[in-house]
């Protein structure tokens, strides 16, 4: 994931284009007013996904279960199940 940088002036002059880049290309854009003042623009769905990931990994027991599941998947230790009974 790379972050593209634009100046505050460029963002101000071409806001619609910058906005479209974030939405259409899922780019993360750093808007720099000066070296000490920056903001990040990213798609709200991407932001929510990052927050959810941080939440899930913030609990050590849950993080261990997720890492174990990823490890099992990589080793091919998976099986399909019918989840219909678990849906509302």
C-alpha cells in the first residue's frame, strides 16, 4: 500500500480529481500543507476496514485465533461447511 502525496494547493485546485482518485482507485493520498501539517484522504470503506482489523487484532486471544486460521489455510488445512444455519 503506497501513499501518494499532493500539496495542499494542488488538492485545493483539483479537489474533484483528487477525490475521484481516492474513490475510484482506492488510493491513499497525503495532503501536505507543510512538513509539519499533513492529512490523509482515504475511502471511508477502507478506513472502516482498517478500524475493524485493528479491533480484531487488539485482543491477543482473538489475534492468535486469526493467525492460526491463516496458517491453517496456507497449509491447506481447510474444509467447507454449510453456514446457512448460522445466518439470521
